[in-house]
C-alpha cells in the first residue's frame, strides 16, 4: 500500500500557480519586502493584485502571481485571515539584518529546496523526490506517473496539460537552460536551485537523472532544520528510526538524495549541531535518533544560523 500525504483522502493537489515561471533570484526578497511594507494594512492581500503591482515588482502580471506563489511555497510569506504576513523563516533570511537577503549562500538554496520538496504542498516536487521510483526519467515518464496518480486518487482539475506544464516548470527549477535566441531575458535566467546539482540532463533531450550521494554544500544547520521539521510532522515519539529518516516520503534522506552512509555520518554529528538536543544511537544494532524534547519551529530555524557564519 502506498503511503505518505499524497495518498491521504483529504490531500488537495497543487499542480499550478507558478504561471509556468520557475523561481528566480530576487523574487523571494521582493515578495517579502512587499508584504512587510503593507503588513499593517487591513487587507494587504491586494499588494500582489493592486494596479501598481506591475510597477512595484517590475514584471508582468503573470510573473507577479508567480512571485507570490513561490514566496508562499518557500514559506517566506503566508496567508492569515484577511492578511498576508511574513513568516519567522522569511524574517530570519530576508528581514532587517537577515542572514542572506540576496540568496548568495548555498544554505538558502538548500532551505528553499527543502521547503518545496519536504512538504507535500507542491505535488510534482514532492512526488518526484519522494515517490518516483527510477534514478532517471524523461519528462513524459514523470508526466505519465502523475497522470496515473491523479486518476487513482480521483483528483479533479488535474488535466494532462496542467500536469505537463507543472513538470516542465519542475525541471526548469533544477536544470540549467540552454540559451536560445528566441527566449526573453527573463525566460533565459536560471533558478537558484539549479546550483544544487540535484538533477542533471543525460543523453538525449528531455532525459534527466537524480544525483544521489554526498552533498558537500549542504550544511549541518539546514540538515538539522530538515530533520526537526520532518520529525515534527511524522511522529511525537522521542526516538526516530534510521529507516524513517532515510526512506519515508518527505524524509531528509529522500529529499536531499543522500546515500545511507552519508546520512549516518550526518546524523552522528547532530548532537554537536543541536547542542545536545539530538543524540545518535546504534546500540544493539538498532540505529535511531533520540531527542531530549519535542522541538519547535523556532528551534529549527535557530539551527540554520551556523551555516551562515562567515558568509
């Protein structure tokens, strides 16, 4: 039986919203600043819809909608009642004295990747990293696998055209585009997540592979943040098995494409990274992570700061 949030009856798929534009440099900061400047307004959701939105963001109407989509998906802003507000993560990264307002540190790209693929909100992103069974794929293979999932789950509004556009945008989020004389300047810009090297083109056109193995640019702070978030949504127990951390949908092992040896190496350092809140154990052949207490979102965000020291 298939497991994970995509297979729960109450799950609502998200296969659009980006207007076919992948994430761009500067967009998250633009969205954060726009919401922060209007956060005291009675109803500031119109900041992305107002007549001056095109001038404010310096892009077309569809791209404004895409900026809002990506900032929300990345957890930088969120809707609350009639308001759109900045989040604790957004404030830590992009606020006054923020850790990385211009996304110059690879830690930020890893964080955004985790936000997109460690949570089930963006269906294609979560499916590709956590469920797709093959180490390589053609775009049509990924489209067909999602079509089958949508049919099996009886999702409405999951047409072939919608899924195809989502898959194309997904690939462009992680794979650099060859320059084309027909492409506009905006269309030719790569997503910051291409620098992570998680998906690479191989062989013929539209064929790609997931790059599993060590991730030298993935810092211990972001990894600890991911472990904390995954555990919070997965279990209330004070121990978590290696198998869950390596193989469950939405786990750090799957989302970061880590092999088992690298994952164990990282888990064994968490005691130091977390100041003793986590402890790795391999007693009696049982590999598991132990925590002293249930950790909060604030705890998780605090872990990332070490990855920005000296940047």
